[in-house]
C-alpha cells in the first residue's frame, strides 16, 4: 500500500505544497531507484543478518519515511521521506519473499500467490486513499506509519535458514544461479508481466478513450481487473503446486496472448470486454515468476532474489524509455500489439524447455526402471516427467 500511496494523493499534495509535474515524477523515480539499489543491498545483508531482523529494520525505516512524508512542508522533505520508503521496500523484498518460500515449501505456489494477493489488496487500499485524504492527506501517511511501526514491535518468529554449506563470493553465486533453468525462465515470465503492465495495460486508457470510451469506464474496468487478479493468483498458485511451474507459466503466457490479441484487434470498443480478464491474467504472471525464482535458489536465497529484482526494475525503466522513443514513430495500437511479441517468445521458450526436460526425464526413467523382462513402469516415468515441469529441474 505504502509503495504506491503517493500517486492517488498527488492532486492534494500538489495543491498543498505547490509541486509541479516534474517534481511529482521525481518522487516516483526516487522510490523506484531506491528500491532497485536496496534490493541488492538487502540481498547482500541477508547473507549475514537473519531475515526476521531485516524485515523489522525495513518496517522501522518505512514508518519513519511515512512520518516524514506526512509532515512534509517542502519538496526536499517529501523527497527524503519517499526515498526512505523506497529504501524500506528494497531491504524488505528479498528477505520477505525468501522467508515465505522457505516456510511453506510443501505448498510454495499457494504461499507466494497469497503474498501476491496481499499486494493486490494493498494496491486497492492505496487507490481509495484519495477519498480518505480529502480531509487531510497527511493523516493517510501518519496512519500508515502506525501500521508499519506495529510490525517493529511485533514480528512473528519463524525458522531462519541455516548458513550456506558452501561459501562462495557473491558474484560467483549469481553466475551459478544464472545457469539454472528456472532462474532464467523466471526472468522471461517477469519481463512478460512488465511488458504487459507498462505497455499494453499502461496505454489502454489512451487507446480506448481515442476509440470513444469514457475514461471513467476504463478506470472502473482496470480496477475490476486488479481485483480479478486475486482469484487468478490463488488459482495459479494451486496449479503450480499440482502441475509445476513450467506448466502454469506456459498456460498463463498463452492466456495473455489469447486475450490480448483480440482485445487490440477488435475494432471500436468491442475489445474492451476482454480488458478485465487480460489485466487479471497479466497480474497473475508475477507470483508464478516469483515462485520459479525461489525454486531455483537455495534456502538462504535473498541475495539472488535481490539482484534479480534490481535487474528487473532496470529492465522496466529501459522498456519505458524504448516505448517513449517508439511513440515518436509508431502509433499507440501498433506499440501495444508489438508488446505481445514478448509473451509469444516466452511461451515458445518455455514450451521448448518443457519438451527438453520431459525427454531427459524419460531417458533417465527408462534407464532406472527397466526390469529383467524389459518392461518400463509407466507410472514412474510419468512421475519424472511431472517433476521435470516443476521444481525438480533447477540446473541448466
């Protein structure tokens, strides 16, 4: 909630402090930059500091940042407060995600889906902050700071990861992670989600307003899509636990294509009926990417998560810059349609990886379960194929 809280309150903050548009953009860029930098810092600290301690430290910094933001009387003061908010989220994310994945290893997909569900609820709360802030936008930040401070006082105990059995330099660990199949697939799926949110969903209001649809209707449908992502995330998490990450990733990527292509090609406002399920499916991509990420990492994995997250934030910034340049030469619908090349290529890669993994599992199973008469126990072969689609195949 706090990560995006400033956006819906911009009109109130702008009038109160006299901010210009460039200063508002600077606030958003500062939050994103601090998250990216401190994802790496938080991941590195997690190799020596227990995850629970890092989460409480992040909550303390978040509380201070929200108080400073709410008490701001000038742009520099608000910039400092929002920078602290970015630092807090940067420190929290690697240890938070690693802890959730470690606590619920038997149902990792559902656990991370619930984590994504909490994020969706936070976005929805932030979206209505403008209505609450009509009385005083400052108290919105102060009330949020109280909630963050509560986590500093009370943080549930959980089992920490043990020390790494093999001590390697941090950058050597990254090279090892990058060789793992699921780590690379997680990157592809994440980039797909970024492309959908920053390009297709981001420019949908412009597209449909130009086609004669009211901005109010588009906004309501976008909110409905965000809420629709909640059952979508839960369902995808359950399917992950049942069928494996690769299978669910491919299904979601194909669903993005099946909804996105007609949504953009149907003339007029006709494609708008597909907008809500498209937003819901696109948002459901991220928890699966996160689950694939932690499946490729050891228990003490915050360093790998933090650097991955930082690179993905950098990729989103590059994507935004590339789209800005393209729009000087190409129409908005063409750019949105071109963005669907990303899930198409990702689905093709995932499909090929699944076929390769299945073939490897079949060869391995045949070699292991041949009995004296030359019969193959098909059930064991099938089991190995399922493992190959899920958490079992981590090494490239």
